[in-house]
């Protein structure tokens, strides 16, 4: 029958040859074997059950949780002359009865059914009368609790199939299953001696990139503007972020649609159709969009935030380039993404075991976001496929930045984790290395470790980021569960024994540690700091109100030569560029930068020598003075009165110190009884505007507490 399958491929679909793996899968089904097939998104799963359904007698059932997939595939099949229909909640009562009646008369070769419909009395009666040769289960990972998209309704499938008078063939299909999930699928569906096909997870036509340390809004605007004629999907984690990104694109004149659960069915359907027919080029959406949408010409998928697991990311990214043409997959990663995804998991409906599995997957996704390995290799390794060569075109493979030897810092971190004996998480390890006076740290006696304070010169958040990088590279590992602990792996031993060095690439767009940041000690960086100090003195404001250190570091690293280049630096908007641009470019050029300052910047006002002298003599940062008083027990009101500042300024000083890695007593800022309420409000409403968050909380919750939660949990914009 395989020759008939080849003829059907040509006749119905217009292809001369099968894609990799398709012929073997179809042949196995036609030979009467239960089947488990794992093909990447875009690998042609649907043909693997559609062609056998056309050739086998009777009506084959396709079980799918995706209403949009059902509609698309049924429409496509009807257009090529194959009789098909679907049963799901999108049908009205009359339509449902018509499909049932036609199915009873044997008019369909394929009938798509949502799993929730299987136990309905009307469908039970239908299934008893139908001649069903094959049951194809799409998105089969949904049956496994270890899968990324577990659905309890899939658990009834094996029992329902077992009760059938004449059990049909069963073929399960998925794009994203680890070895563990694949085994679970086979067991849960009670497949009989199945043929198992894994065609490979690599997608050679996709260029994968992780982008960090950039102004996401500017990056998106530039990226989308350069691809106006291309179709693309931009995924965001929440409805709020979808709306924000959509409005941002609209302001830039980029035609886009939006898709999330807060819109009506009619709105979502209309937008989806416009995207499918290229009436709009860009879709901004939550993960509710795209499942089963077979749009072949999506040239890029951009994730505004990190997803909760590798499976979801690769499935969503894989919606690019389904036609085999070169396409881009970009992940914009920020450490705060971890907190957003953790919040979504903890607020979810799953039981404790399910949440533990999800948190473990989240840590692996974070490792992907930080790794410097080939991104394609990282993904296929995760799914259990080995021996795949580096892709040569992902952001890691193309990174030509100079590697920095960080062996000594690695030894400090690994030694500390080893001495903590796998009893604590990354946060506590970072506190020990920082030399924190955290109450719990002291209670456990961790200040007596020989590694206590070894990295006190770095902010605590930067130390934690370094530890997570060591996790992503396999020198450390995190346990599963809601509160993962960190421990050494076998790879750490050669480093600790001095037999292996640790080299880390340092990209200009990534914030670097102070000890390895050339800009931090470069003459240009110091000159920029001095210029900022003098300028701030003239204006009568703190220096940080002009530019943060991170902005000056990036300027020193990148050394922009023009007005347009300066605007690409994080922390410089058009107003600051217009006001300070000439001064910044003048300093850069005076330190050997080529070219002349170009653009329409106005000249910076001249400083008075007296102001310059006063600024130069003032060496104690004001915010650290505030923090010292706060740590000594004074309340913000007292500090404000003593220092002649407003309370808002004092509170801002304290939060700034926390953001820079200084220790603060959060219990004095965030009332314990409201902490989770604030976290939930920020997670739901976003962090761009504080007033909606304040209005959603009890009156007694202060802006200081909200700022504190945003700093503590990494929700900073």
C-alpha cells in the first residue's frame, strides 16, 4: 500500500517525495502497527495520519485539543477533495447534529474530535456504529504529566479506546517529547508494541538567537521596521504585555494584530484570518495563538519574554519557516522573566507534583537563555538526540566576542556551593559570596564558611547571575521542586583541581561583572563619569538622574560615533540625546574615536568652575548615605528631615541601593501580609505604570512597598 500512499501524496498534496520520516511512519500504520511519531513542528505530522485515513476503509478519528487546527485542516482537506469534518465547542447545536448525521452515514474519511467530546452520550452512540480503522492522537504530549502542556482530558483516552468493541490502530503524534515523555505517552495510551519514530529535532532552516541587555522596545522597533514585508509572530507572556507591544508597533506605523484570551471569539477569529491571509503581517499574541495554525511563510518568531519550558519555546519558535525557507527565532531575555514565569506557575491550577515538574523545566529554559553553547545543540540534547553538529548560525555560534578567563571566580563560586553541601539555593549561595548579613544566613552559620565574602566586590544579583551561568554550562545543577537547591556536578572537579579553565564570552550588550568589565576601569569610562558629575552639579540633581553607570559603561564599550548610534544605547532616549549628545560624543572623540559628531544635538551648557570644584569634592554618593542611616534604624521620614530631602527621594535612594546589590531589610519596606498580593498585581498588570497597581491593592499598601516588591522580585522594566 505504500505505493498508493505515494500516489496520494502526489495527487492530493502535489508533492513528489515524502519528507524525512514520513514514509516509514505511514508504512508502519498501513501495516497495522500502533505508532508513536515524534516530528519537529513543521515536519509534516498531519500527512502521516491523513494519507492512511484516506486509504483505510471507514472513518478515522483525529483527537486534537486545538480548535484552530481542526478548522484549518478540515478546510484544507475539503479544498483538495477529501471528505472531513470536526466536532468541538465552536459548532452550534444544528451544525453539530448535521455532522453527527453525516458521520453516521459514513460520509467522512476523517473526523476531528476534541477529547472532551468522547464521553458525551451522543458521541458514544456514534462511535459504536462507525467503522473506525485508525485513531490518530495529535499533541500526544498532553497525555503526560511530564509534558509541558498536560491536559487531564487526555487521561481518559486509553480507557475510552479500551472499551471499544473492535480496538482500532492507535497512532500518537507530537513535536516536543523528551525520552521520558515519549515513554510516558506510550504507557498512558497503552500502545501495543508500537513502532517508534523520531525523525530528529534539528530545524536547519531556523536561526536561533538569544538577545540580552538591550532596550527591548528599540530593538523591536528596529527589527520589525527592517522586515515590513515579512510575516512574523511576537509572543508575550501576559495579555498586558501583548497590549503594550501591539500599541508600540502601532505608534511606529507597523501594521499588526493582537490575540489573547481577553478578546472576544469574534475578534480573535477576525485577527487570525487577517494574519493567515497576509492582510496583516505581524501578530502579537500570548501562547494561545498559533497552535495548529499552518501558515507556512512566517519568517520570524520573536519572544518578548522567556517561556516556561524548552518544549513551549521550540514549539512556538518552530512556527517560523514551516515552508523550509530560512527564518529567524529570537528570544529577548531578561532575568526578571524568571520571576514572571515562576509567578504564573505558582498561581496555576496544577497540583504540587505538577508545579514541581514545571519549575524544573523553567530552570532548564533559563539555562538555554544564558548558555553560550550552540543553541540548536542545546535543544536537541534536551530532547535526547546526540551527535548533532553545531548549527553555525545561532547567536552563540556567531558570537565572535573575546572570551574572558573567569577560572578564579568559578573556583570561588564552585567552592562555596560545595561547602554548602547541596542544602541551599542560588540566592543563599550568592549571599554567602557577597558577605551578606542576612538573618537566615547567620542563623545557619554560613558566615563561618571560608568562602564567605569572597566576591563582596560584586552586586549580589550579578553573583547570582554568574551562578546561574555555571548551572547553564553544566558545572552546577539545580534540584527539582518548588525550592531548588544548587550543588556541584562532576564537571566542577577539574576546575576546582586546576585542570580546566573557565572561559566566558563577554558581549557588549550584556552587563559584565566589575572585575572583568574593561569599561569600568577605562579612561573613557572615568571621563564620562566625571563629565556626568560636573553636569549634574550644574543642574543641581544627583548624577544618576542623567545616566546610570550601566549606560556610561555601554557608551565606553560601544563608542557610538553618531547621533543615531547614540540612540541605540540603553538608557538614552531622544530627549537626553538632544540635551547631552554633543557632550558625550565630544568626549568619545577626544579619547580617540573616529569621525565627527553628527546630528542635531544642541550644545551642552557650560559648567561654572565653582560648581565643578564642588562636584569633584563630593565623593560620598548620596544614596549610600541614606542607606547607612536606614540600616542604623532610622525611618524614611526621619532621614528625610535630617537630610533636608523629601520622603520620596529617601525611599528612591533605598530602592536604588537594593537594585545595585546592597543589602536592605525588606521586612521594613514590604508588609508581609501584602507581599504576595503585590506580586500578583504586578504580574497581572505589568510594571510600566504604578497607579493601576496601587488602585488594585488595599489603601494601606504604599508606593514604597510596591517599588520594594518590584526590586526584590526582579520586576524592574
